[in-house]
């Protein structure tokens, strides 16, 4: 069982050499990654690791950044029950944001506060939910269309089931005449008037109980603000979006609570914990990717996360003196197919993917000065872009503490569960 409450899980100093002082241990690559190679020697690749001390560091850092609001853990970005359980044992973490209803039903055997982040039309899972009074108390569904309610009613009529807890997903993107739509395409509800009208129709409909509102500001939480040539533009747009969203979100919550109480108002993301946590209408923030810390989160100016998870492949080919090919590699994060969503080779340093091949489903050629010194059988370490994608490819993570593997935790896949 993973325990993140123990003080001995704090990250030790990288080295006693004064020349290495003033930086975080993981910033000394020449110590961090060879340690993992030694700890996992003899274990077959591909393999994934979770550094226990780094995970604890990230979990506690996120609590500080949330400003005292409880953090709901986004399971999509973890997909390891042992990690979810361990994080939720830390004071300040509360509840799970699941990504499918089937997953929520599985997790509800052990957890009593689960919000499904995305609407569902999974009729089999809906049938299981509405016939289980305990699950109905523990799980909240996300809706943003009357059709979502119609499908639930079609599975089991309101008179023949427990009331279903629902929350409304509201568009948190930025819209301006000059920039257009900035953010992700989610809910059709944007204005306070639209949202309140839909909310009232939910409240008045038999068989449902409106308990929450979700507004996820992807253009702030998921967009690095400290890398790239357009950093100035990104910061300006994010500042504009923060101001607009704070005002609009307050009006939306006020419009709904004028006729019905809400149990929660959630939103946020790893990249916007400070902003979301400071919004007085929020009752909680939601985050997950920051726990395992993909390389996408290296590009933010307000925080520094430890690379708590990583994965390794072995070199199986040397098609040229300066190219080393590993078996596997195409563990891509969601979003546009750009470099920021690709896995990143981090050790040995100086490796890069070939632009015409990138990371492949079965093999990934790597070029660079370090490739010249790699031999068949050598190990190459990668970092994921977001957080959830490695768990879809491996059955378990090795837990590393210091210089050794101290256990394993199965992923969803390792437990025979593939929800999406």
C-alpha cells in the first residue's frame, strides 16, 4: 500500500557537492536518471516508475497552491487506484473526478464522492447506477443537454428509480470579437442567463437533483505561460480570460443559487490552481496531472513540479552510428499532434526524435550525440506529456524510493479495466 503521509518520503538533497546546491534534485539529471536505471536494472522494458518522494512533493505543493480549497483528484490523469487512494489520504484532497460512468461505478465500491467529468450515454452503466441506491448517493453525472436527461429517463423512468445527482458543465472559454473562441469546446452553456434557464429546467424535472457546476478553464490551466516565442501574447490572453471568467462565473453561480442550493462549484486544473483557488465562488478545485507531472508542466512560471513518473524503453537497433532505435514510444497525450503532446526522451541527454517518424507505436528512432554512445540493450528514459497516457500501455508502475524499487502498483489496465 502506498503511503504519502510519512515524512521520510521527502525528496533528499541531490548531492553534498556545494556546486550542486540551489536547484531541485530532479534538475540534476546526471544523478536523477541513472539512479532510476540502477534501481530498475534487470526489469524488462517497457516499464514505468513512480518516484514516491517526488509524488509526495507534488501533492503537497498543489495543496499550497490551491490556497486552502480542497482538491478533487482527476482520475484521467492518474489511472492507478493505489495512487488515487494514497493522495486522498492527505488532508486537503477530497473526492474524485472520473472520466466515465463505468469507471465511477468501479471506484464507488471504495469512494463516496465521485463526479463524472463528461456526459454519458452508456445505457448499461446508467442502468447499473439507477438501480443501486448507494451508487446514486456516491456518484454525480455531468450534463449539458436535455438529451442527457432524456437518455437516463429512457433507461429507467423517474418513478422507478432513485433520483440521479447531476452537475452542469458550463463553457469556461474566452470569447472576444478579435480573438474568437479561446479554449476547449465543451458545453453549449456560456452566459449566466442561458445556464440558469437550463439549470431551472433540471431542477423542475422529476428524477434528478442538481448539486453542482463545473467550469474548466483549459486556456489557463492547460497552456504553459513560460515557453515559446508567443509567451507575451499567452500571458496577456490568460490575464484577460481570468478577469472575464471571475466575473461571469460569479454571475452564473448567483443566478443558479437564487432558486436552488449547490453542493459544489468545481474547476481549475494543475496549471491554474492559484487562480481558481482564489476565486470566492469556488468550493473546490480539480487537478490530477500535476501529481505525476508530465513535461507539459515544465513550462509554467508559477510552480516547479518533480518528474514523479517516467517510463523506459530499451535500444533494439542501431540503423546508423548516430541513431539508436528503442522498442515502443508512441504514448501520445490528448490534444493536437504537436511536440508538446509527444513523450520526451530525457536520459541520456541530447536525444531527439526524427521529424519524419516522431514517436512510433512500435519503435522510435532517436538521434543526437548521446545516440552515438548507446548500444543495443541500453535503457532510455522518457517523460510523458500529461499524465494518464502511460497507464494505458503498462500493467503496473514500479514504486521507487531512493535507490530501490520498494513495490508495484497496478494501473487500471493491470487490473483488467480499460474504460476509454
